[in-house]
């Protein structure tokens, strides 16, 4: 009887399971035979595309939501709208980011109505009054909002790389999540793409202003926008920019933005793209569950007016502070999914590939210009071939133009080696193997196929298509499109016309409500997911060790593909010998008794292998990587070059002239000036002076530099190999090829430049004519102690480590001072080195005092929030639990641990201590190492916009330093 009862129950269970399986939807999908990415493409009933590419290297998933809408779809009267809406997609929904949606939505509607009045009002006084109303209502609305809650929930589920990007043709939203959080991610995103709310609108507008103002003094962006204007006079590509016009940014419309979302953010215009650790069936079921309800709609068609063919050159110029260069382009008049784009891409490789293209060998290597390059600029509706050119000292931009055009003529005449095509294919094979190792590369490739309407059967098999392209195809293409019809913009050096920055009206700092949580977030917390255990590297198991001629050999076998990387590392660098970085660069111009320098480059490109000889402060490196089938040939060629270099005095003199030019050009570049100021401001003064003078550079000889390289090989190398070669075969090949000295030379003690221990507050100022300042604070910390790494990690996560951290919330969300702001307590990660505290913000020149004051308030009276701390701790632990150190990265961790004086994965100690930290530990760390510590405030800005008396009164004596002081020349 019991047996019959059990049998009956078993039968019922089977029937129930069968019914459940029968009710489970069956999802149809497309695949491509021999697809190395193993992609399945699903189309849900509402038209949503879903691309799935499993890759289980780590328990994480890279997630994209890609939308076929970009700045080309902006209404002509409200440019910048697609980009601004992308920002607003981080502000939450009626369920997320609010404490009381019913009350909040009334105020948001009032704000929207006020903006509609504001945008059509022209009287300045009336506009100011309306904006004051907007600010007042926005402040009241902020009391009901939970700023940054989207970032909080993503941090809660362990997401990394939370971001988005708007381009001409598309907008993409990115998250990298733990594999056990796929359903929570989909639930959040499904809600996000159903009903986004335009909350905290006017403070985010301030952030967009900052981003626009950053672009106004970016010479590269300015030049590209002008070139696009010339290329596409009939298309939005050339007639409006992604960031939008200043006039339109001053007059935003929430109503237009909502309409934009309703029109374009529809499932049949979107794709969910996943690559990582998941199962197909579970992933598509989850995506359908949370995205399947979205309603299909017709998408407005962008009416494209064909561009008129040109028969004469079109030239223009722009002026900026940085060194001169040019952008030039030939328009192809083909969309991204045209078959001709394959020919364009292959042609670009023939022209420029970094090693053996026509521009590489005939111009860059022969040093006919400072630098030239070419690359395809492929867009959904049209495409072009871009050229970049930078002149040598005393050379005109017109001369650089003619040099580039001469190489284009060679291309049109077929004066290039057909072997270049085969070599390009081999390098594409190498590139694809590296793409397959990375979830980010995989999703980018799938997203590109989706937004450009390229069938996956083509995108995944592109190498086969490239293999069919002949030399005749290249020549015919060049003669078809490259006539006397180029478009060119000269970027001249000089003082640009005074560009009016986007004015920022006064706003009231919003309420952060840092400890509040929406019902949605609380429900998310209740969703328990299976745990993922951390995996720590055991160096003794992960790395096989041996030696070759007493030189230590560290070995990890590549079980995934047929690529290799071998690195010979010598404990001698620039701090031992100032000639090393110069000698390392000189190698790039040298041949041997057997090969010319051009033949060396061609041979490495033919082998699909990369050769780099370089040095940093402490080490010199010989790195070789590429297709493992050519490992032995690449190793032999590398050693042959380094042991048989033949001097080229003309190349040396040209190289030195280029180095001097680059040093002088740095003085007009805001980024380079900032970097130089930081070195000057935080290190021993001897560091700035530790460099060869121009006269010393000019006096260098080939014999000196070649001897410097050869001398390096008298030191014992550490050898690191990652690849498929067996250990015994590897040792044999190294021993047969590498020229080991009879006796190793002992490295001399390197020079040391210590961090400055600032005793009193002071201010360093460097002049730069820009609307936006770059501000830094620095304070000395303590000698590095590996035992402090856990608390440093926890502090940085809480205070300055992400969009959910205190600094970002206070500086961007609350005060709208900047597009970006950050702060870190920086561990030296090396014995006998010192830690320091550092902060950075880019803001308007008139906000310098506000920004420094805000940082001081945060440092000296750090906001304390238990929910924020808990979230930071969960994020830090999740990161360790779900990230994996694999492949070649194991060597990097091994070397870092060794510098710290330990022999194990340092993350293990961090993880164990993270569990026990409390908010009080963070408060104590802040009080001990940061609060009220003497600081150096550093400013790169335009002095005519600054009140130095007020700065000195609040932050300490101001020292105006000259460019000669910070650069040392």
C-alpha cells in the first residue's frame, strides 16, 4: 500500500513537472555556424532583440542596453537632448528614487511647466525670476527625492562600471554585475526603461553645463566638430553636436525630453546584450520577464538628405591654445552595414597599422612629420576615412597635408606590398582571440552590430569577408573615393576667440536624504540570491617556477587560445640611468646588419606579433606577444635586433628634435600642465630637475644609446611567460635564443624622490587660459603598511570611491559643482614608500573657493551614514567575491604582492577584515589620517577669474609658479 501510494505521488509529480515544462515558453533564436562568440540572438514578441554570449572566466556578466537613438535624432531646436536624457536615466522611476511619488510628481510637473515658460522668455529679469521659482520648487521636490538611489541599488547588487554613453547613432547603458544578480539587474532595468522620472532636473542640468564647458577648450573636440560640419552639411552628423548648442542647453524642455523617450525608447528599437557567466535558457527567461511588457511602437524615421559630391578640396581652420595639428577626411558616402566598409577598413590597415602601413614606414618611421595616422570613422548613415597629422618643428600644416596626400596617391597607384593584406588578416585573428577573452569586447561587438544593422552572420565571420579582399579591390576603392575632394581642418595655435561659457544660474543645494530608502530598494534587499565564494590566487599553484641560466622563470600555461606573452624584466630604470627611456625609444628606429628598420617592422606585423622595449622609473622591459605559432620567430627577431642594432645618426637627431618639440608642446596642453604641477607640488623638488637638458639631449650619440641598451642585458632578467608552450620546450627556446652574460651585473641603487610632508596649508597656482579650472588637494599620509590596506579600501569605498560615495553625492548631486569629483587615500603598495590623500575636481573658475571649501568640510566633518557605509561594505566584499585574477593578470598581482613584502593574495586579508569593520572605524581613520591635516591646494586656471586675496585668506599663502618651474625647462 505504501509502495502504491509512493508510486502514485511520483506519477503526480512527474505529470505536474511535465505540465510546468509544457507551460514554460519556448524561445526561438538565431545562431551562426562556427561562431567563435557562441551568440544566440532572440527576438521577443515586442521586437526587443536579446544577444547572449556566455563566457565563464569569472562569475560576472557584462550587460548593455543599447538603443538606436543618438544625437542625430535630436530635434533641431533642442540639440543635446539625447545626451541630456541619458543623464536623466539615472534619476529613478516612480518606484525608485522617491519617498512619496504622489506628492513628488505634483512638484515635478510644476517644474516642467515653469521650464516651458522659461525657455520662451527672453527678458533677462523675467528669466531670472522664473529660474528662482524653478530653484525653489526643485528644492522642495528634493525633500521627497532620494538622490542617487539608482547608483545605490546597483552598488547593492555588486555592479561595477555603472555608466552610459551617447553617440551620433546610439545610446548605450552599461553595468557589470555578479552572475547571481542577473534577475535583480533585469528587474531594476525593466522598471527603469518603462517609466523614467525627470527628477532633480535642474541640478543635473548644471552637470551637463560643466560637461559642455569642459568641451569648449578641448582642441581635439573643437577640430573634429568643425570637420564634421564640413563633411555633412545636409546631415545632423555635421549640423548638431552630441553635447548640443549653448543656446539650447540654456533653454531645456522636460516636455520634449519625455516625448523623445516615448518615441525612441521602445523595445523594437532596443537590444539587451549580455556576455559572461550565465545559461542561455535562464537568461532569456529573465529578460523576457522584465522587458517583455514594453510596448512596441513605430519609430520615427530620420529623413536623410544625400550629401552632394564634391570635386574640390574643402578647407577651414580653428584656433586653440594647444600645439598645431590637422584633421583631414575623405567622405565615403556608405552606411556602416555596406559591404564597401570592409574594403575601407582593410584599406585603412594598408595605410596605417602602427607598424608597417604606408604612413608608418614612409612618414612616421622616416620622421617626415611628427606624427600621422589614418582610421575609418564609420557611422550608421555615412562614413569617412580620417587622417591626423602633427607637424615637426618648423614644418607647416600644409606640408603635412601634402605628405599625407602623397601616400594616398601611392595607395591609388597600388604601390604597396600585397603581403600587407595577409598580415592584416593575421593581426585580425590575434585581435579576435583577445576580444574573446573579454566580456566588454564581446558586448561592444554585439552592440555595434545591432545599432548599425549588421547581420551577426557577417559581424561574427568578418575575418572570412576580409580574406576575400584583393589588392585590386583596395586600389579600385581608393580611386573611386579619393579624388581631389578631401575635407580638412587646420588646428592653428593661438588665442581663440573668447568663448562664452554656459552660464550657471544660482541654485540651492538639494537635500540628499542619504539614509532614506524607497520601498523598491527595500523589496530588492529582501530578494536573497545564492552566495558566490571568493577565489584567492595561490601563487604556488597558479605559477610554475623554474630558471634559465639562473634567471628566474615564471610560467602560466594558456589553456584558452593560441596567443602568448613573454616579458623579460630588468631591475634597472630611469632612476638608475636617465638615458634608458631615450635609448628605448631609439630602438624603434634601428635596423641590423641583416634587416633594415622598415623590414623589422614589416616582419613583426607579418608575424602578428608585438615587440616593445621600454623602461619606467625602476624597470626596463622586453615584451613580446602575439600568435603562438610565431613565438619562436618573434623571440629570435627581438633578440637579434637588440644585439645587432646599427646606428642611424639622422634618425637620432630627428628623434631628439621631436622630443624637444614634444616637451615644448606640453607647455600649451592643460592636461600636461596639470600633471607637471602635481609632480612639482607633491614630490621632492629634485624630481623636476632630474632630466636631461635640451643641450644634453642634443649631445647624445648613437654609440651611447646602443651601449645603454646592450648594458641592460648584463643584468639578470626575471622572465614571465603566459602561453600554450610547454615548460621544457619554452626553456629550451629561451636558452637557445637569449644571449645570457657569463656573469650578471648587480643593479645599482636607484635614486629616490620622496613625497613632501606638508606642514602648513599653502596654494600653488599655474596660469592656463580656460573657462574651467582643475583643482587638487594633497596631504601627506603615513609610511605604507600592508596591514592598513583593508581599512584604506573600506574608507575609499565609503568616502570617494564611486558614484555612491560621499564625495560624488556632495560635490555633484548636492552642490552641482562639477561633472566629476573624486578623493582617495592612496596607498603606496610598496615597502618604504609613503601614502597620501588626494582630491580632484574640475569646475568653473568662479567656483574655485566653493569647491575647496566643500572638500575641506567633507574632510574635516565627514558625513556619517550607516546605510551608506553598509552599502559601501557590501560593494567592496562583492567585488572581491566575484572578480577573478586569471591568465597574465596573476603575474601583476604576484609582483605587487612582492613589492608589499608579502607572498600571498593581499585581497584575502582585505576580505576577512572587511566583514568586521564598522562605521566608527571609518570615522576613526578619517580623524587619524585626514581631518585637519595640512594641505597643499593646487590650481590650474585663468587668473583673471580668481580672487587671490580671498583664496589666500581661506586656504593659505598663494605661490604663482611658472611653467619653467613645474616642467624644469
